[in-house]
């Protein structure tokens, strides 16, 4: 793990697939604390587990939501944010 982003927290939207997933993996590799946001809870939890396994990230948070949805929907989802074990 590189220390280039140690102490940095990054919110990655669309983190369950594609570029968002790739960004999350790279940020974690570089030492950032990552908050994963997407609509697919299962994919996010899988990615959080991979970040823990590959990069030792125990502080990854999973937020299930859609930024295009009304703010109350995201707020309710974020109220149940969890940290990957």
C-alpha cells in the first residue's frame, strides 16, 4: 500500500461497477479511506470485503443510494451506513 493518500477520505459514487469500482480499488491501494456509494448493496459489500482483503482497509463504508433520488431517500439509506469488517 502506498501512503500517497493516507489520511484522505474519498466518496466514490457508482462504486459497484466500472470506473467507480476501479477508482475505489486504486484509492484504497494508495491508502485512502473509501466511502462506497451505489444502488447495489451486494456489489458494494463484495467490494468492501475485497478492499479489506487486498489492502487491509477496515474503515471502508458502504452507502446504498442513488444521487438522482430525492434527498430523503439517500438520507434514510445513509442513516444505516455500515463499516466493512
